[in-house]
């Protein structure tokens, strides 16, 4: 069976944290689709949020990780796509709940806000927690069909 592919994309504010997260994904046996950016040279976060959304919409990756300085701008960008449920998290309980209740398919970090060890804890919770379904499924369905 081939390894699940996790996409990762970031602006310059997320470049440093990305490398630690990629190492962890490799250690856990995931395949990685790195959508850039590949340096700390200034870029525009919407470009990378949209690249992530396209990769997931097109089936190139099943789940993803986004990072910008605060995590806010790149979340806003990715969440403009109906099939994306990008959750900006600051602790592992939030990461776990984003899977249990929201079926988040993208986890988002503020590269200038969160330490590496905490981000790794969050990533682990995100990767190992299944969606609870039940009453949450109805709510998640509504997210794809705004009024
Ligand atoms: C870039 O300086 C910064 O604005 C960006 O990484 C992010 O924090 C935007 O929401």
C-alpha cells in the first residue's frame, strides 16, 4: 500500500517551522507534497493557501499543513474553497477537536506564534484523530453549502 500524501505550503513566515514538520512526516512514513515557498524571501500567503486548496481539490493530497506568520491570512485564503476545512490551532486539544468535530482536512500554524515542539504535538493529534461523525456530520455538510 502506498503512503498517504500530506501537502505542505507556507509563506516566508512559515519556512522555518516547515522543515521540522517535514522531518516528522518523513519519520512517520508519510509522503510529502511540498508546495513551497522554499526560503524566507517575502511572498504572498494567498498564493500558497490557494495552491494547497487546489492540491486537495484535485486529489494530489488527502490532507495538508499550512503555515504563515500568524496562521491567519493563509487560513482565510484556503477556507475560501468549499472543500477545505482549514483549522488554525494553538494547542493539541484544538488540533484534536478540529478532527473530531470539524473533520478538518488542513491544519494551520502561525510560524511566528508557536514553538516547534508544540506544533509537533498538534500535528500528531491532527494525524491520529478520526472524525467523530454523528451530529457533527450534519454540521460539516453545511459548511460545504453556504446559504
Ligand atoms: C507576512 O509578513 C505575514 O503578514 C503573513 O505571514 C501572515 O501572518 C498573514 O496573515
